[in-house]
C-alpha cells in the first residue's frame, strides 16, 4: 500500500464532498460538476494506493521463491532437512550455514562434508550490513533494533516481539508481508533466513535457528545465540 | 515507496483533470456529466501512457467497472437525448 497516495486520496475526497455540498446548496451545476470530477480523482488515487506495487517487487518476490526452491532442493538432496540454519560471524565476514555440526565456525564456504556430515555454507555479503548493534542480550533493546531492521528497513512484517531466556531468543513476527508469508512453508524460507541474519547482525554473535512455527497472526522463531 | 510510474500516472491524471475542468468551467459548461466523462477519459489516457504497476485484484476491477459504467451511462444519456429530440 502506498500510504502517501492513500492520505492524498482521502483528503481530496473530503474536500470535494464539501464542494459538492456547496454546489448543491447554491444550485450551481458547474461547481457540482467540478466537485464530482475532483471526488472521482480522490477515489481513483485511493484505489491506486491499494492496487499499485513497486515495479521491481514482483520480480524480486518471484526470484526469491526460485532461490528458496533451489536451496531447498540442495538441502533435500544432501539430507539436511533435519539440520539447523546457522549464521556465523567469521572475522569481519558473516556466513550462513545449513548443517548438523555443533561447530559452525569450522565450516568452509560452499558445499562440503565435515566430521562425516554434509553442510552448505555461503557468505551473507553486505546483507543487512548497516544494522544497529546492541550490547548484550537485553530484550527491549534487541526488540527495538530488530524492529528497526525487519519493520522499518525491510518491511518484512509490521511488528516484532522478542523474549530472551538465557541463550535463547524467541522472535515473534506479526503482519508478515503476504508475498513472503506464502514462502514460509519451505524448509529454507526468506523470513527465517532474514530474521536469523538480522539477529546475528544486531547481536554481533553467531546464531542458530532452534525452532520455528506459527502463532496467531504471525510466526515465531527461537534462536540460540552463541557467545 | 511509490514507483516513478505511479508518480507519473498521478501527475498526468491530476494535471489532465485540472486542465479539462478549468477549460470546461471557462467555456461556461454547466452539464455535470460533461465533467465526469472527461474525467474518465483523462484516467484512461493517463493509465495508458504511464502504465502504473497494479496488482490484479478486486480494487482495480471495481474501479474499472465504476469508471466504464459511469462513462457508458453518460454517453447513453446523451444518445437518448438526441434520439428523443
């Protein structure tokens, strides 16, 4: 939804209704014609605010689904469906890994086998690089930092709630963007991956996705944060 | 948030409506349906030229139905007036 266009549409309709009332009161059909025409402009702008989308968004969503499906196929082929999604800070570089190994720091980049277990590991590059870093695992500041990334910057969801319990961080996401929500059924999906990367960026630590699922009106994910 | 195509459509549509409304008003046009018909034409001219990226859905369908019905009603009224003398 384009909020600026919606506000403009509502205002135009409101002003034009006043002009219609004035036109009817004065019995001036010219004013009435202009006022009705302007109210039509307001209605069009209002509808367009709901119906328009960023031109490139459709392509990106389709590409994200293809990428998720490609990764899911590799995960299935490597028998990694019961593995964990890990985000590892290795020096200055942040890497994502899908593995069963308890020592994610030792994984190289690419597809490989370590201690007899297959893994996939790839660099996060500059994804969410500018996220604000919080000191310690304080629930409120963590929630604020994650909201800044997931709600304000990415528009992934409309509300974030976090709960910290020792090394475990439970992140609840409400009002998830509809195109992304449709991909949540896949083992590797953009919502979990982006939340994990955001958490790793704001805490500056390695994180592992322990559990994820649905809550009323949204989704939750529980992450283990390594020191 | 808004794409350049949506901005272009909004500017073109509101610009055309302002231009045609002013012209009709200055010409002393007093028929309400004339203003509405020209508005609908302005919408479709702007829509064709700017091609704003729209999601297929009930909102856009309802808008098109509303505008086309309005335009058809205005034209039908004028034709009826001509035929009945």
